[in-house]
C-alpha cells in the first residue's frame, strides 16, 4: 500500500459502515495472495494517520508492527490571488521568515517550467536528484535509473520546475546550468505533487535555493488552480514556515524474520 512515488492517503475506507473490518479482511487476503506470488522480504502498509487507533488495533492483530514515518506536509490554502494575500495566510514568524529568507532571493533566479526534457537535461536533472538522494537521511529510498526520468518526461502528468541563476546575478565561475529542479505530478488537476527535488549544493546556502524552490512550487500550483499541494516527507520545519500543515504518519510492517530493525530501515534510515 503506497510506493516511493506516492504520498498521501492510500486507503479509502468508510468506517461509519459496520462492515469496514470485513472490507479490510478482503484487502489483507489479497495482500497475502500477492505475498505468496511475489515473495517480498516484508509487507509495508504506509501513510496512516497516527491518531487512527481503530486501524492500528485492527492491523496489529494481523501480525504487523507499527513504525513512525517522517511527517507529511500539505499546503491546503491556495485561494490567495497575489503575494501579499499569500503572506497574510502565514503566521507572524513565517511572514518574517518569508520576507528575510525567501523574497529577497526571488529576483536572483530565472524560473522555467517544462513538460518534456531533452537528453542532456535528463542527465543534468538525474545528477541534481542524486545529490539530494545521497544526503536525505530521513527517508530510505534507492536511486532511480535513467528510464524513470525518461518516463517522467514522456508522461503529460509530469512537469519540471527549473531554477537558474540570472546571468546578471552570477559571480565569477558560477554556472549557467540549472541549480535546482522540482519533479512535479498532476493528480487529477486537484492535488499538485512535488514528488522529488534535485539541487546543486554549491548554491543552496548562498542563494537559499531550497526555500526558493518550495516557494516557486507553491506559486506554480496556485497559478494552475490546484486545490492543495502534497509536499511529501522530511524538511517539515521549512515547509511549515511556507504554509504547510504537518501531519504525523505511521506505517505497519509485517516482517518475514526477527530482524525488525532491518525491516524498519525500509521506511526510515537510522
């Protein structure tokens, strides 16, 4: 339930209906069938609300154990029409953060959005993504091969927000190449999903690249008329400062051996 490409609610269950546990029994039976067929090293049910004690009690009785996920971050208010209205939705501390650490750097960047990528751009963006992947200790994933990025480029539901330093802002020996890219998915024109980010870490501190990319993603989603943004896991403090609501999430794991710590590494690095 869930995958490295998905984030948010994966289970849709009407618990007002007395038969909800019967429905869950059918799901678990299907999971067990797939377990026999595919023979994975573990089964992971992901992205449950930490406060859902009914689901927790049910799943634990099925032989799973609970583990904490990084917090999920969602921007739920995109109803503003301009920057000042957006700022007004933030807390007083977040407004100060925006004016000090985000707004002053916006003019340093050329921002481009592309739906498809050329061969050289795929190579560049792969390298930027791998920079982030190698440093992300919150979520245990694996590096994607080139074909994944090629499929993103070919799929009309994906787009790419690209940041470059403006030529007039560049100092000596600074690059014309993209220094950050956000890989974004359109979920039925309702939810905007910035699924992955790539960055050149030589520029992150000096130009506040990560914060700028988060903000430009919010601007892009609002301009397209989306209702909300699923901002994913990790860096919840930075995302909260730009208006995201933070939700604690848990997963349930059914391990095939006694090495539960190893199994937990599937979800979260030590």
